[in-house]
C-alpha cells in the first residue's frame, strides 16, 4: 500500500528527541519509508519528518509488513512529498508538474489576495523537477550530448554544434538557481573550454553569475530565460536529434567509452530534453545538409526574438532576419551625386592646373571621382542630409585631389594569387599585384595603454587617445606643430601671411591635447579637405561620456558634446564632414552636427553597448555594431532600422563599409569576420584566421581587399571577391586519450580567402586604414614582455 500523506494533526503524548526517534523507527522501517525520510531530512523539512516518524510508530506491524512488501512508485512518491494538485477535468494528473506553468495554475485556483501576493513572489519551480533534481544529471547529459555531436557524420556536425551553447548556458543557470554552486563551477570548468573560442566574452560574463539572485537580476540570464534560443536544422538532422533524445540512438566519438544506455544516460538525456522543450526553438528546413555551407547554420542562431525589431501589434514574434530585412524595401547604395555648380568649378580648376603643368592630355573625368556602381540605385540631391547651399575653395581642392588620387592609385587585384603555387617563381610578382604596401606605426613605452589611434586623410598627422585622459598628435613629416596664439587681435589679420605671423614661434612635432576626464576610446580627423590639405578638426570620444571637437589651428578644445549617459566607445565623421555619429555604453548611437551641442537623432534598438559606428559612403545610412552580437543599418534622417545582421556568436567589435557601398564587413569577439550584402541583408561568407579579438577593419579603394588588425599582433589581408570556406585538408580519424572532447576540425582554422598574414613583434593593431592611393597604414602599442 502507498504511504499516506503525513498530517500536522497526528501528535504523540510524549515527543522523543529526533535522534532517538529516528534510531527506534529505523529498525522496523521499509526501504521506501527510509527513502522518504532521507529526502525530508536532506531538504530540511523538519516538521514533515517528525510527523512522518510519528505515523510510522502508530501504524500496526501488519501495515508495516505490507508496506515493505510493495514497491513505492515514483508517481506515488511525488504525491506524498511534493506539491500535488489536480483539476476535476484531469483527475490523477499533477497540474503543477510543468515548471513553466506552475505559477499560472496556482494563480487560477482562486486563492485569497494574501496567497496571490505570496505566489507572485515565488520563482517558477515545478514539484517533479525539484524531486528529481540531481546536479550530476546535467553534467552527464552535456557530456553525452557533446560526445554525440562529435560522433555524428561530418555533414551533420556543423548544424548540431550550435545547440551546445544554449544548453550549456541553461544547465549552468539551473545549477546556480537551485543552489548547486560547487556543481555549477565544476560543470563550467569541465565543459566551457570547447565553447570558449566562439563565446569567450559571454562565458566570462556567465562565470560571474554565482548566486540565485544573480540569475534573477543579470541581463544575460534574464534574456536567456525570457526568450527562446533559435537554432536552425535540416529535417533529417532534427530527426536524428529527436531519436537521440528519446531513445539514445546515434554514435559517440570513437573511444569515448561507456555509451548512452542505463538510467544515468536516460536522466542526462531527459535533462537535455527539458532545455530543448522549454528554452529552444528549432527552425527545421528541407535543405539537404550536404549542400549547405558549414557556416550557414549559425547565421540565424540566437535569441532572435529579442534582437529583431517587432512590428507593432504583431501577435506572432518575428524570428527571421531576412523577413525583417525584405520588409524594409530596397536601399539606395550608389554614390552621392556631385552638385552641378561644384562639378563645373572643379572641371575649370582641373583644366587650369593641367595647362600650368603643360599636360594638355589630362582632362577632368567625373567617373574617376564618383564612379558609377552597376546594379545599385544612387540617391538624389533630395535624399541627402542638409548641407551648405554654397561650396568653398576647400571643396574644389578636395574634388580635384580625388581625381588625381584615383588616377595614380595602386590597383590591388587579389585574384592574381589564384592558382599560383606558393613555391613558384611567379609568386612574388603575384603578391605585389594583390597585396598592399603596409606602413606600421608603433607606440613604445605606453604603460597606461592607448585604446585608439588614427591617421589624417592626407597622411600628415597621427592622433592617439590614451587611458590617462589625453590625446597626442604627431606630424608624420617631422614638421613642427604650431598653434595660433591667443593674444592676437582680429583686426591684425589681413591676409594669409598675417595668419603665419600670429602662430606660436616655438613648437615640436608632437603635441598633447588635454580636456577629457576619462580614458579616450576613439579619435577621428575630419574628411572635408580629403588628401588635398591637412584636416582642420579632430573628434574624440571618452569614458567621461562626452565627445569633443579640437581645432587643429589652435590645438585646443572647441566644443564638448554631452548627451550620452555612459562612456562613448566610438566616434566617426560623416563623409560630408558636417555631421558625426557616436556609439555608447547606454545602448544608443547618436547623430550630431558640429554647430550644435545637442544631438540630432538617437538610434535606439540595440540590447547592449554600441561598440562601433560607421557611415555609408553616400551618407544616407549609419552602420552600428553592438555587444548584443548584431550589426544594424539605420536610416540617418528618419532614425529607423533598415537592416539587422545576425550571425556572430559574440560582440561585434569592429566594422567597415566598402567604398563602392555594397558590402559591410563586421569583426566579432567570436574571432570571425562576416561579409554582408547590404542590399539583401544576407551574409556572403565568414572569414576566420584571427586567434584573438579583432579590433579594426578597412577596405581597399576598389573594395576588392579587406585588411584586419587585432589583439593577436597581426595584420591580415582577405580576398573580398573570393569564395572563401575552410581550407581542404586530409581528415584524420582519432580521438584524444581518455575520451577527451574535441572537434575533428578546427572551428577557427584559416579560410581560403586569407591572402596573407603580417605578424608584428608584440603589437596589438588598433587601427588600419587605406590612403586614397591604396597605401595601408596601421598603428598600435608595443607590449613589452615585462608588462604581461
């Protein structure tokens, strides 16, 4: 017979001590009674334990014999020691079984107000889940799942891998939430290593969640608990997963050992199944796995419901990025038109200079300055941001210089390296045609660190921001930097020669700019003069939540722009030079004008820090990269999001837009560079090879070559037009000793579109950029061995 539920009304006249009572009752106790008693003692239910012992004493020997003669079923044990409730419509079924519905069921029972308030303060925990809770089940379940993924066929392994990360996260959060801190630490230490290359930043944040209160308050944990993690699978792959979850079908890695049979294996798979059912959404496609790129499965993976802007009033959440991107319509990605009066004046000046230089064959050709891009729609004058109604001499000189640079530019052709043997005599000539010349500037003896640096468009100035709140300028020609004196009268200035007289008499090739009260994270020279003349202004962004405008004439701070509530990570000029954008820790990007101290637009929608910003070459759009693993493209004037790019498995730390306006390159903390088509919003390919964080990206002038720099002390060149994909290599069958977990191929091996790697000694590269004539300039701070 089953044991009746102990009631609080059964009392004995003399209450013995719990120790003596347990010892006396244990002599005539059945195995099932002992199991119940141990569970109550382990959970600290003292009152229930006492009542249960009293009932054992009052029961007859015949009853005790009949109890020991029968096996106690799990369902009966649940009804005895856990919360059990049933509805008249479903007799015998515990409506509190599902942890996701327990609070709703309790609320629907019509309890008094005080009971309802108590229920509202309880986290969702199911009775059966607590009863069967065993921290080893999760460790065993994840071990088996990882071994099953390792042992799957090569064609299925890329689509099975993305499921490991969300299950790892939820297992860890479950252990922490239920108070198994030591078990959670062991689980994290054992299994995080196989996930760390792609999810290093997220795992580090996850490791700081150590208490149940952290699970309730941490944004990362709340996001995983609130939204379902979307994974993409083929129909055949999904059937294999279901077969393993239900019956344990499928192989494990060779030599891994014990197989998936037995009660322990079933409990482990049951723990995995609970996470799959409650926290994952599987997008099943009819695509043949062998016809899909190994990188395509992760493109639409993640907490997409929270990352995508949801249409107002939508009943079904939007989880497909392509559906959102298509709904926003086509983009105008062509070059911005050149105003007719400026074009006419530029042609006139160009002809005059040609006559002076006695080169009558030279003629102004607008396609050199603003080449037409086939297949894209150019914007009109009315689409552009407001700008001055008249042009200046500076504008004319910039356009003339742009034509000269286009004619004298070094043409980079990465396809020259195709089908050329690395050991052949022709390799040096092919590399000269395909790869840029790289000039590296290294800062030494910077103990405090320099988070950023940049070069002026005419390559005469370099600026670096430092962690000690200042900016330093260098003249790369070695000329003295002399600012205007502050003690002159405006009446004394009559012509350009008068300006030279009021400059400082003394100077040096480097100057320090002081004004910020926190580390300087980004600097940018204005692009108005182009390569025709040195820049007039410098922008900087800092941890003090301000952006500042510095005059290169007076070498002083002119304006401080306030509006962000947290540190500003990045600042970039608009190609027109009038507007600029900032990205901040307050999860917003903002548009500013140099003549106003308040922002013009706020671009809100990212779920975490906006780490990097970049304007489209025609100024109509703004690209942002965020720690929420996404990049977005915004309409600059309307402030609306037009494209969402989802595919990274970590924070987006850098981005670049191609000069032809068609491509976006993003670099992430997952050590990958993704190339996107702006028109469709689709990922073209994934490029891997970096072994540490990617700090900076830049396209060549023809948009055929991409250069990256990062914390792995290297500069790498990538073929934009190449197909990419993993390098072909012989597969080696075998496993590590003792059934260690591993993947047969390196997830971050170099892809075929990596053309060259240029290592530095010990210099993380914080900036790469191309000059108008395709010379590549890079900069960083040397890390001495003593500083590590």
